């Protein structure tokens, strides 16, 4: 950015300075004021030209100074703009760094949570794989045990058959020595043997078909067994998922119960506070009634004081009238009856007594007026207290209404929580029923597996029966060979017969 600013300044300095200026002569005069004779230039003209050049140089210097000032101002403006731009860019960069740091922190937290969840899932999957592997190993071990037991049973049967075969051979040797004289029956025996061979050939094909069908059924049973095992694995996974959901729902149910308990506690606190407010409101009402009664009693007292004052004023007026009449009578008596001085003295005494009574009455009246004023002040104070109590009662009523509204909202929230709890319980019941159905399906699958294993054992027993039948046929064939005159060591063995049967079957196919 500094290079571009320098380039702008250079261009401005290059293009802002005027290239042409007024000059009287096209040639630059020498630096010395000496006038050469050979140039034939007049000194005055030279001085005028030099003066013009100096003036032009001054103008150029002034213009260059102005341009330098403008350039400095513009450079300062550009520098300030660049500084503000750099500071804005730095501030924006800091904001971006803070934003990226926040995003990085959020993503790191999410990644940590996901890593923990993935590790938990991997651990759960590893546990499931281990359990499945153990189940497979147990199943394979059970199959191996069954096969070993089957081999042991087959070996025992084979040994028993060999023993019986050896005893039969001994009997046949003894019997062959005894029936040498029955050579004439050889033809009939050969015919029967031919029929038996034909029957054996037909039975052999039939047995081969039966063995092939049994092998197909065994393969089909193995496939069904694999499908049942896969279905069992899927059912187990589904059951594990449902159990996980059930645990989550149970946890949610516990949280909802805790929230319900907290809300019930808050509701009980609000109810207790409401009861305390009701008690306080009742106390305020009782105080208000007591103040009203006191106000009524003070009003009655004030009314009685006013009546006493009016009566005292009337008495004073009556006394004043009497005194005025007595004074008039005394004056008349003094004017008319000078000898009646004693009566005048008595009247003066009565007048003094009346004045004393009037003074006493005035004092009582002033006392009653002061008491009335105090009663009025007390009544005013009580009115102010009643107004303040009314305001407090209004505020308490508003608070009680707000508390009632909060209580109603809490009740609504409690109803919502109860509805959510009922929905959760219904979901739990649904999950429990699904779990029961899954368990029933698992039991059915196990029953089918047991049935398949029972059928497999039955088929194995049938195969053993077929093998015993084949062994019996081998004995019959050995007997026929002996009857035909073959040596005992030349008798057919069961593997040879099976190979011959397989070769004949391939040729027939």
C-alpha cells in the first residue's frame, strides 16, 4: 500500500507542476551578470529578462510550495485513511479471530461430546459383539458337544454292529459247514439273490433320493436356523434400543417428577403465603372496623361537645341578658332609690358571682374546644391511617390477585405436567407392551429353534437308522457272497458298497 501511495505522490508531483511558464527569452542567461559583447545583448533587456525569470521562478517556487503543502495534506489524509483502514482491518481481524475461536470452541466441545458418545457407542457395540461372540461360541460348543455325542453314539452303534457282525460271521461259518450238502438249492438261492439285488438296486436309488432329500432338508433347516439367528440378533438389537429408550424415558419421568415436586413445593409456598395474606387482610379488616368504631365514638363525642358548647353559649347569653336587666334595674334603683344600697350591693355580689360563673363556663368551654380540636386532629390522623390502610389493602388485594393468577398459572402448568406425565406413562406402558411382545417373539424364536434342533436330532436318528439298515444290508450281502463261495476276507465293506452305489448312480444319471 505504501508503494501505491508513493506512486500516486510521484505522479501528482510530476503532473501537477506546470511545464510552461512565461519567460521573455528562450535562452537561459548565464549565471553571472556580466554582459558579453559578442552576444550583443543589451544590459537592460538582460536585466528585465533576468527579473522576469526570477519572478517566474518565485511563482514556480510558490506554486511548488503550495503543491507540496497540498501533497503533504493529502499524504496525511492518505496516511490517516490507511491507518484507520488498517485499524479497522485489525479490529475486523480480531473480531473474526474471536468468532473463529468461539466457533472452534463450540466445535471442539461438540467434537468432544461426539467423541465421548462415539466411545460409549463403541464400548456398547463392543460389549454387544462380545456378548454375541460368547453366544456364538456357546452355540458352537453346544453343537460340537452334540456332534461329539452323536459321534460317540454312532461309534458305539458301529462297534455293536461290528460285534454282532462278527458273531453272525461265526454263525455263518458254522452254518456254511453244515449246509454244504444243500448245493442243489443254489439255483433257487441265486434266483432269490438276483431278486434281492434288483430289489436292492431299486431300494438303493430310493434311499439315495431320500438321502438327497434329507440333505436338502438339513440345508434348509440350517438356513432357517441362520435366519432365526439373524432375526434373534435383530430382535435383540431392537430390544436393546427399546431398553435404551425405556431408560431415557424413565430418566425423563424422574426429571418430570422432580419438576412436579418442585412445582408442588412452589405451589404449597404460594398457598401458605396466600393464607398468610388472607390472615393479614382479615387482621386489617378487623383493625379497619375498630378504627371505624373509634371514629364513630369520636364523632359522637364531638357532637356532644358541640351541643354542650351551644348550651353554654345560650346560658352565657341568658346570664348576660339577666345581668343587663339587673344593671338597668340597679341604675333605675340607684336613680330612684338611693336608700336601697344594700340591695345594690347584693346585686353586685350576684353580678360578681355571675361573672365568676361565666368565667368558669368560658374556661370549661375553652377546655371543651381544645378537646374538640384534639378530637378533630385525631379524627384527621385516623382518616389518613384509614386511607393508608385502604391503599395497603388495595395493594394487598392486587398482590393477592396476582398470586391467585400465579397460582392459576401454576395449576395450569401442573395440569400440563400431569398430562405430560400421563403421556410418558402411556409411552412407558406402550414400551412395556412392546418389550413383552419382543420377549414373546424371542421366546417363539427360541421355541422354533428348539423345534428345529429336535427335528434335526430326529433326522439324525433317521440317518442313523438308514446307516443301520445299510449295515444290515452289508451283512446280507456278505452272507450272499459267502453263499456264492467267496472267502471271508473278500467280503464287501460298507465304504466299497457306498462307492459302488455312488458310481452306479452317476452312471444312471
